[in-house]
C-alpha cells in the first residue's frame, strides 16, 4: 500500500471510536424523545379515526 493510503486508513480507524460514541449518544437522545412523545400522546387519538358508515 502507498503511504498516503495508509495515512487515510489510519485516520479513518482513529475516527471510528468517537463517531460511534456520538452515534450512540444520538441514538439514546432520539430514543428518549420517542418515549416522551409516546407518553405525551398516549390515548389522545383513541377512536379518532373511524369509518362514517359504521359509526
């Protein structure tokens, strides 16, 4: 392998751990907002979508 390619690959490998940590943080933030959203809207749309011919 050429020296430039080795430098690029080493840089990518070094960046993987911080990127995975940021990805996990983002995942948990979205998960928390999803849980809060589900709790907030729980039961708000109960029986709001029904067919007019069946009542």
